[in-house]
């Protein structure tokens, strides 16, 4: 009888945690689920690519707003073990025992397995000492991204969703278009993203980002919204993409349409001004940041990870 009561109590706790997870996954300001005791404190390790001072400041600004709710530290870089290790140490110094790792990347696949290895969630990363020894033998002049299994007492849980999967980004795209649109039925919107080298992965990028445009189509009544990827780091495929993008824009203009260009990037306009040189279009050059919906997404991801981590500890 006593055992049965314990099982019922445990199941009730699990259902309560599941309810928190479902509630926290809504768009907008979610009620903070505080799981902090004398033995545990939750925080967020936010991974972001990094770039110019303006790019980094946009990420730092949104993180600063979240830090008022929960400890958050940023690891800039493309899954660099050194940056992740330093961010984890800062969280540890702030008393964090459990951390949700939220990756501020367009694709959820970006450096996913590498990050799992660095955090020790999957085997495959060497020790820091072994990595350093191998690096010392290398004749390469460039500084490679660090790749080792970091040692931290913090228990980690890793988000696998990217911004292209995020319904919160529907709001960003809608608002970006709305701020530029004057006559929706005589306008064509081009959403341009970085893209990948692999054809199948690139098609998935375009499919997911196209999903993010449906809210804008429904609410703003746009005549046409089309998603492109530049495939920026693969020169042969980039040349093909540049031709397709420029040709589409020119054809829209010939149809007497105003063209609005929206970058689906974490911050800024990237190389698109150069790509679209000598063509006429309307854009404010703003990426996904700054926008409060990006902060909402980070908090929603963190809340789900918090439930997974601290729910498992009950």
C-alpha cells in the first residue's frame, strides 16, 4: 500500500511537470517556472555564432533581459569548446547546478552532434589535454575551434530546435514585412537565408522558413512570399543562387511589383546588399534581432529544458 502511494505521488509530480512544459511552450511572455532550492539552481548557456560588435551586442542585449529571470551566459562561436567551457564556468560561479543549452542558430542541426560531444552528452570528444597535444603537432597556422569534452559539475540538457523551426519567428517575419508594406497586393516579398551546401539540407531550410511566412501571408494579404537561400559558403552553388535571386527580383519588378527583402538571419543584412547591387528593393536590413519574440523563444526553450532537468531530479 505504501509503495502504491509513492508511485501515485510520483506520477502526479510527472503530470504536473508535463503541464508546465506544455504551458511554457506558448508564444509570448511565459510565466516563469522557478525550480530553485538549496541544492539546485537552473541557468541557461546560450550559444550564438558571433560576429561584428553590433551582431554580438544584439545577442547580449536579449540575454541581458532574460538574465533578470534566470542566470544566462553566452558562448560565442561555432560550438567552440573553449567558449562553452568559459560560459559554463561563469554559470557555475553564479551557483548554477543545472543548465539548459539553447543554440541561437537558424538550423537545429548546426553543430548539434559536436555540441553533444563537448558537453559529454555523447561520446566522441577527446580530453582537453589530448586535444591540446594534437593541436601542438599541427602545422596549420589558423586557430581551430576547440573540440574537447569540457569538465563541469553542471548537469546539461540541450535544445535541438533552431530558429527555422520556431513559431515565434512567424511573428518576427510578419512584423518585418508589415513595417515595410504599403500595398500588399502589389508587393512581392523575398526572404533570404544563409543556406547550406548539401542539397537536401538546403531544401529543408527553405521548407522550414517557408512555414515561418504563413502568418504574414494570412494576416497581411501579401500577393507573393518566396524564400531563397544564398548558400553563402559554397561558391559554385552560391553563384547559381545569386542568379536565381536576382532573376526573381527583376521579374517581379517587370510585373510592376514592389519588392520587399527580409533577411532570415540572427542579425543584420549579411552580404545581400552586395548580391542585390543595382537592383531596386525595399528593406530595413533587420534580421531576427532585435525583436522580443526571439527572447520569448529562448525563454520557452529554457523552460522546457528546465523541466526536463529538474523534473528528472525529483
